[in-house]
C-alpha cells in the first residue's frame, strides 16, 4: 500500500496560520528577489554584483521556505 490511512497524521492542517504566514513570506521574498536582481543590474561595480547576488540568495530562500523549511518544522524531531 502506498499510503497508510490508519495512522493519524502529525502534519499541521493546510489552513494553519503558520503555513499561511510561510506562504506570504515566500511570496514577499520571491517578488523582492526580482526587485533586488533588477536593482543590482542598475548599479555599477561591486555593490551592484553584491545586490544581485543577494537577490539570487533571496530567491533561493523563497523556494526553500515552502519546500524544505516548513516541512522540516512540521515534522519536528520525527523522521
């Protein structure tokens, strides 16, 4: 059987406030990363490269929040 339905679920429900807050935070980081990357390309020199790199890291964080961080927090210490 692919999924055991007799075992109780330990995950937070999809409508939990923590998941909503994580989703909103991910969207803010996602759109903010585009702004940082665009702003980094408008500025010359090392500062522009640093801001663009911060935008790329912000994009990675926006991707990691719903795919890795929230599921790990929901799991708690269980594996």
